[in-house]
């Protein structure tokens, strides 16, 4: 592929998947249902860098720590809003995730919204988060005897409720809908799945995609209009800060359209990240009773039967190590893209021209041999303070890197840790012994068909 070879002059020296054919290239070896997991497989077979091509498209994929370190150099590389990300621009426009690096509204929104994810802001959100977790506890307590619980579905409902309530004062009715999603949620899930389809399949479903976008936009616009008509001037939640805060540099506020894009960005990015993390972590805790016992002992010693307040979340170090290890193994963001700002070289041998880009495969980086033995095993002790200090920081990037790293990562971590603490304190969540982990991909990773038994602990 000419343009890929122009971006990477030494392309011929970069390995590619076996079985490539002249007309279809790597298409027949690809997996359109689980494309990222096929990438994981290729990274094991081909090494720390490889290239893959299909008719009209090609990319270089990096998984090795040494090469990744160069890609993380913000003087030479920056975020690339291209393949996969650009497809979602009709939904999130110039919101923080899909904005181009030089768009004015990215810098404006980033400066305005940084305080919305400070420690002080999280303290304001905590009671709403705790209220959402309480709704899950009530729901599971009432339905525990009704049969298996779809853990992923419950986690999604909880994540939507936490973000909707704490961020925007909006109630999706996730636990009162009788299994029926709010139209916004259904449209968002469908649009997110659409965004990762191959281009030819996107063309076939473009009309449906447009209808989902219309539903999402209408819902968010109604939320903003309702808040504005209420005359509430508070900036105690994320929406309030978007509506009332001014940029200290320019004195500007966010335009209404950009507010819509930011709300949708936080919903799309936040619910998947949080729900995936909660589901995977509960799965790993169920499969590792020793770790679960240590987590529960810490909760008992730190909190007992009292309410899990804001400060308590930060004292649950054993649980936080389990969270970090979960993110290492199954980071909700399977890859992120980096583009060269200048002609440069990575790893001392791979030339990349200005404008050339690569996909950094998080799951490969997080399984680099530098992590030690048995990198596929769940071992929260990898995140003991002394081991973290001894490790290169660029080995762990579950939320991206540089100025364009996920701005809401502390929100997601606090929400997930709070939810997990209350869940494992209140319930025995048992994964069937015959369950084999299968991971679905729909914009983020999620255990597939994970039905668990839930029993209230006394």
C-alpha cells in the first residue's frame, strides 16, 4: 500500500500476518467480531511491531514497551484522530475525545473542564455515586432469588446511573426500566458498535446510524434546555460547570453545540470504561478467593458496616491494586493512536515520516515481558508500591497518554472502586465454575454472557 509505505519507509522490514493474499491482503485472516483480540494474537506471533493491510487501508501496530516509549514522547508524537475515532465524529463532534488537536474547542473545553475532575469535584459527586450504588444494592437484594444475574448488564446500568446522576442530574431509570433501555442508551450502544465496523458495513447502515445520532442529540439538548429553564445557577456537577464556567485564558464559555458533544463524550467514554472495569474486576475476584478475602478484610477494617465515604475509597489499597491489575489485563480502551509531528525513528530502526501514525495496542503493552513472569495471570501484587516504583511508568497506560489522555479517569476509578467495595461487602458474586471467559468488543471490552449468582451477605 503506497501511502503506508510513504509513512513508514522501512515497511518491508516490519512483519505482517501469515497468509496474506494479493487481492484481499489480510482480510481473510481478520476477525470482524473481535478485531482487537485478533490483533493481540498477531502481536504474540509477530512481535513488538507489525503491519496489517486490507484493500484501501493499512496500519502499523506497536505493542512492545521499548517502541511504545518513543511513541509516548510528546515532543515527537501526538494523538491521531483518525481510523476508528473519526467515525464517531458525527456523534461527539469536537468533544474532548474526538476533537482534532488544533481545534479551538478542544483547548477551551480542556481548560474549562479540568477542575470538574479535581479531588474537590469528586467529593461533590460522591454522594450521587453512592446513591446509584445503593440502587444497585436494592435491586440485587430484591431480585437475588430470581435466578442468574447478567453481570455486564448490571454494570452497564450502574455506570449509566452514576454518570447520569453525578454528572448531569439525569436519571436513566436503569434499575426501574424492567429490562428496557432508555432510548438514549439503546441509540448510544448501537452507534458505538457502528463506529468500529469496517467502512463497507458502515455504508450499509448509515441511515440507522443517523437516526441513533438524532435520538442522542435530542435527549442531550433536552437535558441542557431543562437545566437552563430551571434557572439553577449551580456548578456543582459536570453539566453546571459546562454551562457556567468561563475559560480563564479567553473568557469564553462553551458553545451549546459543544456542550452537547461533551455530555455525549462523557456518557460514551465513561459508561463503557466504568462498566467494563467493574465487570472484569468482579470476575477476577470471584476466580481468586485469596485476593477477595484480603479485599473484604481491608473493607471490614477500614469501613466496617458504616457508609463508604469519600475518604474511605482512597484507603482501600488492596481493592485499588485489584482494580489496577484488572485495567492491566483488560483495559477498556484496547488501543490508542499516535501520529508523528516530524520525521523521526522509533526503536532506533523504524523510520516514520511526519503524518505517519501507529496504533498502540494497550493489551500488548500491558503484557510486555517487562511485567515479569506469567503476564496473563491476575496478580494485584504487581501494583505494590515498591514494584510500581521499580517499573518504567510507560509500561502502564490504561487511559492513554499525554495531554489527550482521558480527562475523566479519576471519575471512573473513584466510581468503580466505590461500586466494587459496596458490592463485595454486600454480596457473594459467584461465577459458574464451567464459565470460560469470552470477551465481546463493541467499542470497549466486556465479558460475554457472564451470568452470576448473587447472594446477600449477612
